[in-house]
C-alpha cells in the first residue's frame, strides 16, 4: 500500500517543478555557447562540475531538512568546523585517513546538535541554525586562527582531478560520487519508508504524530544527515583546495538553499523531489559558467541566480492567477447565459 | 479582568527587557573591571556609533519580523542606498545634505517596495524573496557603480559631520538611531496601524477575516525597513567615509536579525518591542567591542554571538511557556470565581 502510494504515476507524471530549472539550463547553455565554442564541449562541462559538487551534496541533504519544514543555515559553517578538525588533527600528526573519519564524525555531531537543540527546546530551526552558523564558524576561527594548514600528502590532494572512468570526457571522481549520492538519496526520499515519513511529517506534523510517526525523530535524522554530508564535503573541499583556512566554504549555504528551492521543494515543507534539486544544481552551474565565459562580475552572477530564484517561484504564481481569473470569467459568463 | 490581564502581560514584557538590561550591566561590570580603558569616552563613543547603524536598521526589521516575515536583504539595500547617494554627491558636490539623505531613503524605500510587492502580491515566502533580492541588490550596486568605490574625498563633509558633530552634545548618528527606535515604539504601541501590524503577525487568518488588508500592511513594513536601511546607508557613509561596492553593509543582515532576536522578538511573529531591539543592539555592540578591548582573540566574537542568540531564544521560550501557563491559570481562576 505504501509503496503503491509512492509509485503512483499521477504524482510524477507532469513534474512541473522541473520545467523552470530545465528552461534555465537550456537558455544558459545557449548563452554560454555564444560566448565560446568550447563551452558545450563535454570535457569542459565535466571539468567545470568539480567546483559545484560540494554545493550539490549539501543541497541533496538539505532537501530532506527543508521537506520537514525546517531549515539548516549552518551547513557551510558545519563544513568549515569539520575541515578545521581535519586540519588540526593532521597538523598534530594523525594519519590522514583518521582525519577524514574525524571530519565526517564532527559533521555528524554538529548536525545532531542542531537537531537536538531544535527539538528538545522546541525552538524555530531558522533561529537555532542562524546561531550555530555563527557558533560553528567561530569555533573554526578559534581552532585555525588566521593560519593556513597545507602540505597535505600527495595521495590525499587532488580528489577532483582523479578519473573514475578514463577517456577524453572521462568521469571525474566528484561527479561520480554525486551521481551515486543522488541515486541513493532518490531511493531514500522516494522509495523508502523514511522518505514517506519525511514527506508526511513535513506536510502535516500533528496528524503524522497521531498516526504513529515520530516526527521529532524524522527531523533529527534529517539534521544529522545534513551535518554528516557537510563533514563529507569538508573532506572533499580540503582535498580539492589542498589547504584549509577558517573561512572555507563561506556563503555556500545560500547557494545550496537556492538549489533546493529552485528545484521545487516547498520552503514550508511537505513537498520536494531529489530530481528537482539535481536539475536545479546543474542549472545554477550552467548559469554561472555561462556568465563567467561572458566575463561578468561574480556579484552580478549571484544577482542572476537570485533573480532566477524569484522568477521560478513567481512565474507559476502569475500563470495560475490568470488561469483562475479566466475560469472565474467563464463561470460568470455561463451563469449569465443560464439566467 | 481585562486590566488585570493587561497589567500582567505588560509586567512580563517589562521583565523580558529587564533581563537583557541586567545582562548588559553584568557585561559592563565584567569588561570594566578587567580593563578600565573600556569606560574611556572615546571607546564608549566607538561602541555607540557602531550600535547606531545597527539600531536604525534593527528598528525596521523588528516590525518586519513581527508580521511573520524576515528581510535578509537589508545589508544590500543599505549598500544600494549608500552607493546611489555617494554617486550623486560625487557628480554634484554642491547638492544639499538633506537632499542626499532623502535620496538614500527613497532608494532604500524602492528596494523595500520591491521586497514588499514580491512577498504580498507575489505570494513568495519572504525568506526566499529576500534571499533573492539580497543577491540582486548587491549585483545592482556593482552594475550602478561599475565596480568603482567612492573615495573619502568625494563624500561631502556634511555627511561625514553627521557622525562627529552634534546640536546637543550627541552626534547626529545617535539622534537618528534614537529617533528611529522612538518612531517604531510610537507606531507599535500608540497607533492603530501598529495594532494592525501586530494583529497580522499574531493571527493572519483572523486579521484578514476582520477586514485588514494583509498586502497593504506587508508592503508598508517592507517599505519602512527599506527607508530605514537607506538612512542606515547615510550613517554608514558618515562613519566610514568610503563606499566600497563589495563591503558596504555586507553581512549586516546577520547582526541585525541577531539583535532583534536577542531583543525578544518572536521569529514566528506577533510579539516584539522597539526597546528590546535597542537593548539587543547595544548588547551586541558591547560584546564585540569589549572582547577586543579585554584582549580576547576576535575569533571568539562569532562564537559569543552564536551562544548569545541560543541563550536568548531558549530563555525567551521558557518565559513564554510560563506566561502561557499563567495566562491559562488566570482564566481558569476567573471562571471558577464566577
């Protein structure tokens, strides 16, 4: 019964939330290819994905948090704190493998802490994660000061340069990881028991509670998941950059949240899809790279993403407004002719 | 019965702000005893002028949060207003100071109007709409200024004088901060509009079914915070004398929202006072200055702010729960007496 509810075709037959991101993706592709003939070459596209994979992973995990009706503003700071722990342990001579494990564990603990504060004290997640955004970033600054930790071993650095499948476009390791992660998260959200509970407790917390779903546990798991993924991203970003400073990943949370919302997940919870987040991530990537090719300032690139965010929410609203008005007029005319 | 309940409610409101006030006194005592230089007049005036900008914008943000919305774009609107004002001043050095201030406020108001229209008629959740405009306005600052900063030579002397000179011994900057807090206090507690703003925040459906124009009130509060952010842009220019497109007002939204939340405004709307916000701003100002003066590494500042927000919200929540219990008890007692 449960699986039939998830599998039912009517739910995903017309994925309206994918229309906007896909349109943006196509337009950005065309615009970028006007700037340079190399823009649409598979190898350059694949190469460009490397810098966005952390944002993508954070966005995938945030999808669960946002479907619950919560928000986690602290993901980038959690990432920084995990990277800080990794760097500090490495400096004191711990083998790099254990540093990575500690980094992921730190992310898990910090995410769990977010969830526990939100649930045990009954506080709004917006405020709590705003506070931990400052708190975790502050911890990173206290740990690292204004120093730089570098000199990571050869075998650890350059994760994004490695190819899982060789060849001329090839498949770089981060992209492969992202594909695997999206498939796993897709199964968790749309095919598993947890995903169903996640969507149900987001759309109606109190009735879910009465029907035997522990809404608080579902929310706690989502927060812990988001923290853990931030810990994994900390390892990736350290390997990619080859050094750690205290402002690592500053502002990534806004891009990640933008990707989730652009992908059609309702900011008030109860609705959302992994496919939306994935397509939205690639749309954001295409827009930014197209603007880079056209030599446009970074702040203006952010502005373009912001504008797209607003338009993807606004345009369907305007459309439905006009459709409703037309229907109302039709009903009015029908009632006039009847009398 | 009504008066008794009212006195009870006002008593608790007073108590909440009293708690922040007490905490400020404790901080002052701690910092002062650790480092006597903390109480030197130049240090105190440095604290106050950084608090002033926060207070002007925080006053507006309080009303926005009371209506269950949030404005993340205040830092960028402030930057936009300051930049446009600076460019007018650069191209026409003889422009009057009052005119420049008005220009900044109008530009801020337009930014607020855009936010308000998106949230009210566009029906976009305010956190998404202002997350978008946060980036858009910042991009607009770059486009308008062509990525060229306004140098101190191009900022009129009259604007810089706002942070130093004064008619009555207090710099204009603080007078503006004080006036905006008083204005928000007046609107929220003395006018019908204020009652409507709080009504929309505490029960939107109820307010709409009572015939309040939800959209009009939403637009009004957003324009209000925009105008105050424009004024904040003037004060920012007065204090720092340069307007850099990347730096002006960046990250201000975080400090402002922290101050408002520490001041006891409920992030879910319906309650919050101007006095609380003012105290929250002062608390943040004292904390960040005091840590530096006492010699604690500035890296602890972000940690301290984070802890402070958590503590403020947790205590606030406990107070609110107890208040609700007392309220219910009072009603029950009234019933049994009758």
